[in-house]
C-alpha cells in the first residue's frame, strides 16, 4: 500500500451546535458540538482573524526585528513586524505592507511568501503568513505609535545570529522561530522555495463577528 500524500487536508464534519461564550475585539471563544463518526464531540477554541508577519531582509541578510512588551507572557520579546487581518476583504499583502510601515517605518519593493502556519491547531483557528520583504527603504512618514507599541525597539540581526539565538532557546516567539529557520533553509536552497506574494492562502481564517480594531484600540497580535 502506498503512503498517503504528505500534506494537510481539509476535513469538515456536521456542526450540531455553535455558540460564542466570549466576544472579543481580537478574537472570540467559540464552543461547538459536532458529529465525528458515530460520536457527538464538544470542543472550545479561539476563533481568530489570522495575521501576517514580515521577515524583512537587507542586502547583508540581516533581519529587522522589533521588541515590545507582551502582557500574557510577562516579557518583552523579539518579534517580526506584523499584525492582524482586520478586514476579511483586505489583501494579506496589503496588510503586510501597512504593518511594516506602521511598526518599523520601512517599506519594501520585493515581496514573497516564506511560510504559512497555524499557531495552535488544537485550540485556535489562527493562521499566520510570513512574508520575506527585500529592497527596503525608510518610509517618508514616521508613525505615531501608542500603548505597548509606543516603546518598540528595533534591531538588525544577521540571519546566522538569529538561527543561533533560536537554537540556544533565547527567542520564543513562534513566528520568529519558524520564520528564521525557514529563511535559513530557503537561503540554503538559493531562495528557490519562496512563493509569489499573491499565492493562495487556503488556511486563512476569518472571525466575522470580531469587533473592528479601529473601534476599540489596543495592541496588535
């Protein structure tokens, strides 16, 4: 018997009941009962709008990192610029371009898809797309940031040093870990693994009942 194709496949089961115990401005808590074979199962999960992250590389293969405070983990962690997909109709690439400008005051002329991933498929519908951005230059406008973003720090770190930091256990952000290691492997393959910036994103999730961020304020995911 031949081995199954080595890829994730969509699978849908009859939803018997779906409720929302918590309605938030970034994500919702969804409770669902569904039919799985001859069983009825109940699961709760975070219904998320999904997000984009940007691995911005200069001509020396240095990555642009930002560091900011994250209250749930009580830490100031190094991250890639990025943010939530606020509008289900907005292009993910447009979101990435906006977030790079708003969080780091940079723009890029070359965009490619590096990798897509679920942050926690057993408990959240969130999917993140990481772009590689090249041909960087500062934006004409310097954005006025507030809350946790008001004291964002910026650092340029070589891809090799970033890989070493991940493997030492010094960096813990999942997009950083996956993005850095994927970029290192893509570089080894002369960047042949990169996909076009407008590639399909079938795992992108939408939480249509999440309150628009513009109406609520607050920090990005």
